[in-house]
């Protein structure tokens, strides 16, 4: 779906809660900040869980670092949830809706989850993504099924991009809200 087709985000409690949930899962070392270390831990977990070859491991590192460097300008940085929320509030109704912006983020993230490089995300690759951010892999199937809208057993780049756009721009609790794991009660 076109990001511009979504209504303006009003920063509802629900919207903030789902972004807080994603932050807490991405903060894999639990220090209250997103840092380079969190991404390093995630990548190394994926490499180990997927038993990747050196070549695939290097491609994965490059894909993951592409997202980090895009967010930080390549510099060392650490971001609190408040920093992330402030950045989202400043961009979610503006620059994030520009053509290709969220799609580029989705493509980088997709490539970091598609560990075998076949252009699709399997159920097992999605489970590894969940494990890499500290979520029990048994919680992956229902989220995978929501993202796999045509129910063909794989997540395509288009399905993934649609889900990430929906996660970022929708305030509807019936839409994808557990992209980064189940919402707390």
C-alpha cells in the first residue's frame, strides 16, 4: 500500500505502545538504548542459528549494517526510546511517506532476514529473526501468517514492505502490530 494512502498518524497510545514494544525487542542487550552492539548481537545470533557460510554471514552483516548506517549516518550512536519516538514523530507524517523511503528500509531489513538469499523469507528464517531479537521462535508462526497475505508459505518483498509500512503508519489495532513480536497485554 502507498504510504501516502494512510491517514495522518495522531500518535495514539496504541501506536506508541507498539513502537515501544519493537524498541524493547531490538534493544537485545537490555541497556535501554539501541546501539551498534544490539545490531552486532542480532547478526551474530542469526549467523549461529542459521549456520551460515562465511560468504552468507558477510552478506548478512553488510545488509544489517546498511540499515544501521542509514539511520546513524555511519557514526557511532545510541538512541533511547524517547530519541526514536521523537524521530518518528518528526518524520512519520512527512519524509517517511515520500516515495521509496519506507520501501528502502523494508528492502534492507528483508535482506537481513532472508539469510539464504533466495529473495523470500521462509517460516524458519522468520523464526530465526524472532530468536535474534530475543523472542521465542514458537511465537513466529501467527505473525508470519499475517505478513504472508497470499498464504503461499513464504513472505515476498512486497508482502514484507506492506507489513512494515502498515506497522509504521497504522494506528488500527487490527492491522500488523506485532511485526517485532507479540504486544504485551
